[in-house]
C-alpha cells in the first residue's frame, strides 16, 4: 500500500464529511482539503479560512457550515 501524508504540519480534530462524491477534511488551522471519490487518490482543491477549527463541519442543503474558535462560517454552493 502506498501511503502519504497530505495534511502537513497540522492535525485534524474533526471528522471528514462527504457530499456528492466529494470528501471534505478540515484541519485545526482552518484548511479544508477536498478529495474526489474514485479508485485513485486525487486532491481536487484546498480552501483556507481564518481561525482554528476543532469541530466537525455540518452540511445543510447546498452549503457547509464551519465553526471556528470565534466565528460561525457558512459556505454556499450557488451552482
């Protein structure tokens, strides 16, 4: 098995969430790594928000809600 670390220098304290064939992993430093579903491992994107994240993001309709240490952030897919 070929293993590699893709969340460098940070930890993940929340559970990953899946939606429409995509896995979202959010690190403690606020970076979300987006991985596509499939036979091969593929990072399709990364997004960074300001603030520390210690909780699992929530999915609501076409949005993801992330709670940081000091804020509640809602990211909406308007497609």
